[in-house]
């Protein structure tokens, strides 16, 4: 687990940070009145790592008084950490289930859907185990999936139920990026990951389409936490994610649009 940075400096008065407009990234700014730099801590699902890093880079250009720090983990792990008192200003989950839990535990405010994702099957480049899909070719293969309770694990269980099959993985991981990493390293013959992870792996893996996978959609909600020190800056980040530019960046990594996006 990453060491969490505590929010530093003097809290900027709420009036020093204002949201102006919501139609484009250029307008989603937290204005600076000369106060101390605000450090924003974002807890985000592991599958958002690259997309959110790019979003933060542009957000910081628009808001030079704000520095964004991330903790990328499985969504269920992040909720556990927040419940135990880990400081966070924004929470972005890879499914609605974990956001609902965060809301029920009064850790976050109202959430908005900003992206969608679906599963696919990946194998190492060259497909040495000759995997053909979620079928008999997996009988003697090293299949890796996400653990139950993790968003990609919940989606995996739903997909298997829909297809009427039983999966026998050799490993269940807490983060989808760990599943991808084992396949990339040749430590697994196949893995069920999000399409965004398959895209991120590039030539290191091959993709095997799974019929019916597009019917199991993970919806990604985002919310400002109730414990953050600067809700205006946190809301500015959320608005940026939902903006046209934020959606362009997410789409470039293979995410589908969210229902609440601009």
C-alpha cells in the first residue's frame, strides 16, 4: 500500500476556489487568490492509472495552485482504507457496488458516472498455451482473474454465470493490473482483464474476444469525499473528469462514456 500524503499547508478559503462553467476543461478551474498550494488526494481504481495521470497533468496546468496525488488500488481496498481513516479528497470506483458501500458508510457525497468498461481475455504474445477462449483450452492452463469483491472480479463472476461456465483460476488478484502483469510476464497463460488493460499492454499480449462480455458493463462513479480539507478543489477535479476533454482522455485509453459526462 502506498504511503498516503497528508494534506499539507494552510487550508485555502472556499471563496478562493471557484468553479466556472462545465462545458470544457478550460473552464473547470479552481482559481488562485495567492494562497498556499493545495494538495488533492485522489483514491482511484487501478484501471484508471494511466488515464487519470494524464488528466491530472492537464488539470494541474489549468489549476497551478493545486497538486494532485494518487493512490491506485482495487476499489474495495480503497474503501477499506477510507473507512480506516486514510485521507482522501476524491474517490473514483471501478463499479457502483463499492461506491454504494462508500456512500452507506458516509465516506462520500453524491456520485456521478464518468466512464464504463468491459472485460476481455488476454494471453501472452504468441499465445504459447494455444488458448481459444473461455472453453476447454483453459483446462490445463494457468488462468488468472480478479478476486471476488474487486470490481473486475465481480464482473468475472457475472460473466461466467451468464455463460454458464465454471472458471478454475490458479490465482485471484486484488487489482486488475496485477492480472495483466502476470500475463505480460508469462506467469499466466490467460487472464480476464478490462479492455482498457488489454489496450495498455500493447504488443505484450494478444486479445481473445469473449462472446457476451459486452453485456457485463462496469460503470465507474466518482465522488468528493466527506473528509477532504478542500471540497472546492476536489469538485473542480471531478468536473474536469466529466468535461469534454476529460472524456477524450478516457476514451483514448479505451473507456466508454459515462452517463453523467458532459
